[in-house]
């Protein structure tokens, strides 16, 4: 309740990650203790609020990596060090701690929570990363992930096509048992199918419209499941129970829309 | 499920008297089903209007120390769309369709749309943060009576009027609903409220003002139910800050025949329904009472 009121924080630094993606860093001890995969609601006064995954932490500072998609995210892109922003959270259920060598499959700005996951766990377990994006310029966090394979939709770098097209070959030549994924839902749906076929474990970070972040309003429902509170990270068994995953999302009014 | 909390109200058999309140998780039929799976004895849909609506600009929800403020702005996919998605789906418990409109004719049209897929109708006469609808019309007893009577003559289903606490005339409005033929009243909707961020000096909700829910409004709900029980003879559904068995029992003693839970699904979990039901069952057994006997007991010395 009281914790669900925005805390006003000063932007400590901002960084351009790609032509459409920026990272901001804030001093915020609460979110800096978050589990990778959790998110926060960022509030720009007089503009609005958006759910954003935590993309990394440093001490008591948290980073948020934001794709410019609408008015509110465009306002966040305009922020400079010293500007103020509201933050509440962390919210939701994040990724589990990897128990052994695992594979990260990320697409587009969906790699943001996976970057935090990698930052937290890459010293303890071996993590191989496969990253896709629309273009070479939109490939994110390549320096940190040091990815095994990259792909671009336009062929400007790495495999020309989707990352899932090379995932199967990669898995066939290795003995990983666990995949962590975040990115466009069609990509995650394909990763899910591959995991089903090969008998691998999977955790995926879902994205839906979120308005409250606390499990109240129902905007983020997928088959009656509250993505904001009981997700956004779900495992393969949970995905098995969804009829809407990979097919339908909901608009702001609650109408179904193709993923 | 505790069997001594099974009840019958408005001609409907409920596994327990705890309904999911409107506007909470019930945006899709799947959400309604989840609430029943978690132990709700019945559910109320998100308020449905004639047209799809996206709702207010964000922030839509903000927490305060004593509850939550919201200004969702009645987002909904439209009554026809919702009814279509709900039809043929077994939710597993009685479904009340909540509807909002600007005048009696619109209410009647909505009633015709939702009646084939619902077990009851809840009239939203009480949303505190939308123009021309909700509490904007729900504070005028004459209009309330007209709306209720149009709706009652448009359906065979039980019709409940959800009342606003943002008035000094809640009992008059409840009586007007009763005169119009309502089978029951629901009290209360959220209490008009707002919060301001002191550092930026800006109201936090996108809509500036909203409605307060949760434990802060429980005593307000207790008084509203208590007063309505004195003034009305139709059954009352109590809502406002039910998060524990004790808060539920208090509203029943004040006069509520059934209850709704909203904010409790965020402050507790969806399992709040089962927890409150179990605690209620235990209390009833300990007191050696029937649930129906408990209703309004606080009125008898």
C-alpha cells in the first residue's frame, strides 16, 4: 500500500544503447535489491506511468532500459542527469537462480531484464547468450553478453533472420537443460516450442499492458493469470496452461489483439 | 469449501457469501474464472458500457498507507464484446454483470445485452471518477429509481444497485433503488480521494482525483451497511476493506447478506477468498449460529 506510492528520484546518468533505446540510472535501494525479471512503474509527472524491467543494478543504484514506444517513454528519453522521476516497485515474480549452465535467448529491447540476470549470475554459472534484433544498430548489450550468436532481421549483422532459426542447431551441439528468454512474444512462443520438443526447462518474461502493477486492475491478464503480480516471469508448465500465449494480447480496453 | 457458509441470496445459491468486486481482475472472463478458482462464491464483471473505453491516462493506481487510490476510468471492451467472450464459458459460480450508462434507456439496452450471459445485474451508480456516469447519476434518488425500474422491467435476473458513499443521502438513494424494484443494494463503492506528491507538488493520479479503497474505508462501509439495514428491507451486499474474516464478520453483523472483496486480492492474494471463508466458517461454528442469523445482529441489543 504505502510502498506503492512513487518515490521521487533524481536521474543519476543516462546512456544511449541504440537509436531507439536509452538507459537511465537512479539511486533507489528498493529496486536495486530486486530479483532479475522484476519490474518497476516509472512515473513522469504530468505525463504518465509505464512498467519497465530492471536492467541492472550497481550498489544501491538501479538501471532501467527503455525503448521509445509512445509519449511517456519519449519523455523518459528526454530526461537528463539531475531530472526527477517517480519509481514504485519492484513488482512481480522474477527469474529463478540458474542451477547450472544455461542459455539466454533475447530479442529486441526484451534483453533488458536478461542483462540484469546475466549481471547477477554470470560469475556463478556459465551462461551462453543468443541475441536478436531488427538491425545491427538495435542489438543491445553485446559487450556485456559477449553473445555466442547474434541475428538481425535485415542481415546487417550475424545470422540474417530470427534468432530462433539458429537456436535449434545451437542446442543440438550442446547439452544445456535450461533456457531463460525475453523478447517479442512470437520469438518466445518459438523458443517454448523448441523447449517442448527437446524436453528443456524454460522461463519466459511476458509482456502485457499493465496499469496497476499490484494485481488489482486486470489489464495484464493472460487467460486469467495476472502477469504483473504472478508473473511476468513464468515457467514452461505455466505456459502449457495458457491458450492466449503467442496468439492474443489485450488492448487498453480489454479487447483481444493478435500478438 | 466450508459448508456452513453456503448461502442463498437474490434467488442464487452461493458456495460462500464472498463475491469478487467489480473492477478487480474481472476485465476478462478468464479473470473471473481465476477468482472462482481461488474460492470466490460469485463474481462481478468489470463495469461494462455500450462502447469500448480505454480508461483514464496513467497513473491509474497509487498506494497510500491506508489503502489504494484508483482512477481507472471504466476501461472495458464494450458490453457486447464481453458478453460474446463470456458466452459458453463456465465460470463456475454466479456472475453479476456490472453495467454503467448515462441514462435509463442506455441502462436498459445494456441489460438486454448482458442478461443472456449473466446470473444477475449490478448497476454502477457510484464510480466516483468518470464524467456523466457512476456517482454523477447515482446521487439523484429520482433518477436512480427510474434507472432501476427500467432495468428491472428489462430482465428476469436479480438487479442490484451499487451505491456511492460520496453523499449524505445513501439511505434515500437505497430506498429509491428499492422503490424502483431493486432486489438488493451494494455498498459501498470507493470514497472520492486524491493524493499529491510533495516533492514535485503534482497530483499523482493521471485523472488527478480518484476513489479510495481498502482498509481505510472499512468503517465507512460498516456505517453505510448499518444505516441501509435500518432503512431498507432488501438484502445488502457489503463491500469495503474486507481482507480478513474479522472485517467480513463486522459487515455481516452490520447487515450484509453477502460481501464483495476487491483490494484484498492485491493486499493479500487471490487466496483471500478462501482465507476469509475459512475464518468465517470457524466463527459461525464457534458461535453456534447460521450465517443468515448473523446478518444484522448488531442492530439487536
